């Protein structure tokens, strides 16, 4: 999603600002997401942390060294284990373009420790809005502001702008409509599969590269889900095109990308994905599915991290 890099970077950093606790798995709660959201991503942190995929990544085997390095950095810096301290992370927004969005982070949070860390950032300030204490600061690189507030002792709202933060709080308060009660939302949520740890849905796209534009400009919506059971990972991405003819074109582009990836760089994330996936079409819907051992899935994630 275009220009969300800054927001997602701070979301990832904030994941590591919680403190230890014994938590239960946290599937997506639509009642906490605004009804007008056009994209939603949800990570069930405990479900992921208990998976073999995560264990392999955390052990730093093979291509997963960067994942291990990232975890160890924050374990040393803050003295916590992020894989044990977060219940869930839900991101959402009502714009497909731009950098507006919200991250709702749930867990056993140490507000004093997190606030102390935030206060070290440039142009940090606080203000009150009703019962909320709103914190804001500027990113060191871009200079753009970010906003945060503790909704309660177990939930932190991190947002790209003040209105998005307040709107999220109003939804949690029950003052604004949410996805669970919405009768008009057209977000294509998949049925939750056993062992699911990641879900993403979107209505509409903004592709920046020529390849993205070819695939996404005629795609109306999409969803993605990742799950692990008994050491086997199942992943599915569904793209809903605006016509069967467009779906055929997208299938041809995806097949071409997969074939060419193997010839250009057999170790690239795309080449590894091509080895593990199958592509099919049914009417307007394109699907890319993966079914593989956790070790291979972890290798794919590790390769993607190394390519960043």
C-alpha cells in the first residue's frame, strides 16, 4: 500500500515496547475496526509465536538470521521477548493510497516504559482529549508526525494522524460504527481456518510499480490468510478481478513472473514462492495457494527479510 512504509515501520517498533505477561490467542475482533475501513491486517501474535515457522525463524537458521538479529536487538535493548508479550496486532485504514492508518496493539503493556521511550523522539509532546492522553512526535528521517494513546492498560493505539487515532477510540467506545455491526462493508474476509495467525483484506489497490499496476489496477478486492497445523503451513491469496477476461490476464502475468524468477535468480523470494505455490482461476477470482512444511515457509520469510 503506497507510502505506508513510515507508519508500518513505527508499528513494528512499537511491537517491542510491551512488557511480559501470560496471554491467550487473539483472533481478529471486527468490533474494534471502523466500519468504513478499506483494508485490514491482523496478526495473532500468540498463534504465530507457538508455530514451528516462528520457532525456526527465531532460531536464526539459514535465511532467518535477520529475523533473529531483529529479535535479539530488542530483547537486549528493552529486556523483553516480543513473541511472548503481545496478544495481537491489528492494522486498518479507510484510504488505499496515502499513509493514513491505525495500529491497535493488544497485550500486557507497560505504559510508563513505552511513554518513556516515545518521549526520546524529536518534537515529542502530549495533550489531553477527554480521558485520553495523546502523545505525538516526529519521525527522525521524514519529519512526519505520528500519534499514540493508551486506550486502556492492555491496548495501545498508534496512528498516522490525530483524527484516525480519535476515530479508533470512538469505535472502541461504541460511539462510531464497527465492522462487526456493519451491513454495508464489502471487505472480503476469508473464513478463519484452524491455526490461522495472519489475515489481510483490502478493497481497492494502489500499485506503484509497472508490475503492480498490471496486476492491481483491475483488481477489485483481495484477501490473504496464513495458518499452520502440525508443522504444515497453508497460505492462500485470493484476487477478485473486475471480469473473467481480466482474471485471465492476471493469471498469465503471475505465471510469467514465477517462471522468469527461476531463471533470473533461483534464490530470490519470488523464485522460492514459485516453487511452493500453485496458481488457479475460477471465473473472476485468482488464487495463489501454498502448502508446505514450516521449514520451507520459514525459509521463504527469511529470504524476503534478507531482500529488504
